[in-house]
């Protein structure tokens, strides 16, 4: 049983809604022990204290860091089109123009889908391995670096959309990140945020064993309420959101014992996750927010 997180009188307000955080448990990993807290108001979770920024920068500049650990390319969404194509379709409806910045662009799969429907995409990616794969896929090199004030300084009000797909949960300071996203957007521009959904059906069943509670890689665990409140506090209003469950059918089938149960297990999980998605309880939250004024 994990130990309770040490009670600290210095816990900051919830980074999502500014509510009160309370200790939950200590997550033990091969990189150290991390206290996990939950918000009494929006029910989002956060690693507290946050790891040093130098440690996180080294983690994501490491050539061995996986570009998109949250959604391996072998997984498939239950009952919905591929994520990259679906996001591109929604942005085609919502964005006021073609200019997109893909933050933490990974291997360029999302950018490829956006380019295919006419968007002009800039990409920002700190991992050298991911930048190489992006270049192979899309023929151009992403900007090398992180979303920070220096990057934003010459690009304020430049983009019609800014995409953070499986990125916000990795960042030490999500409030600062959303402040910078708003600065990058033109009036009426769209911020696209995809994060693991805390309190999804699978998350509730898993409790402390939720696979997305994985510090120092994941530091924030947003509920839909928490994410919407964070965005609204920075002048970004939700215009569309949906939950999507990513499900590696081949892997699950291969692990079934006896193997003959594999197809039945996959079918049962497809039904379960399909109902979860329909009820808003899928394991990934994909949400679109418009910049006011």
C-alpha cells in the first residue's frame, strides 16, 4: 500500500481552478518518490512539489525519450476515426485561419494530418530523436526548444490555432503554458488540448494504479472540469470537447490466457470503452477552446 503523501502547510493552490489541494499518496518510481495531491474542488490531481525544471529539460532533450509515450502508434481509438485526422477535421471547422503551432510535436503525425487539409504548420519539439522523425515525415525541421517567453516574444498573436496534444500533463507550470498559448493566438484563435482524462472510467477503476500517474513524465492529471476552468481563467472558452479511449487491441488479445479468450476479451473491452466514451468517461480528453477578444 502506498504511503500517504506528507502533509505540507505550503501546498500551493490548485493549478487548474485555484482550489485547495490535499495530499493523496506517494508514487514510488525508479526516478524517485513523488507526492500526489488532489483538488477538493475540480478533482484534478498534481505532483507536488514539482520536479526541478533542469531535470525535466534534461528528460525531454534526452535522445532516448519517447516522443509520445501516452499514445503509442499501435493503439487505436474505440469507435472513432484516427486522432490526427479527427483533430484536423475539427480545426478545419473552428480555426479562423490556416496558421497552426504544434507544441511538443513529436514525430509529426498530427502535423502531417493538418498539412494534408491545408494548414500551414510550425512545430516546436525539444527531443532530437523526435525532430528527426518529424523531418522524415514532413520534410521540415521543427523549432528546437520548449514553449517559453523567449519563443513567444516575436510570435504574439501569430497563430490561428495552437495544439498541445499529450503535452500539458508533462509541464511543470500549466498556468504559465496556457498564458503563453493565449499570447500566441490571434483573436478568435483556437487552443487544442489533449490530455489523459483523470476520473475517466478506467482511471476511477484503477485508483492509485492509474497508468497515467507516472511522474516525472506526467505531473498534472486533469478532469474535464479542471481543464475547462484553467482555460476559462485565461480567456479561453470551451467550444467542443470529447473523450476518446485508446485501446491496443492486439496487445490485449496476445496477453489473454488462454489465448482463445483473446477475441472475446477485446470485444468486451470495446463495448465497455465505447460506452465510457459515449458517457464522457473515455481515457483521453480532447478539447477545443476559443480565445475571446
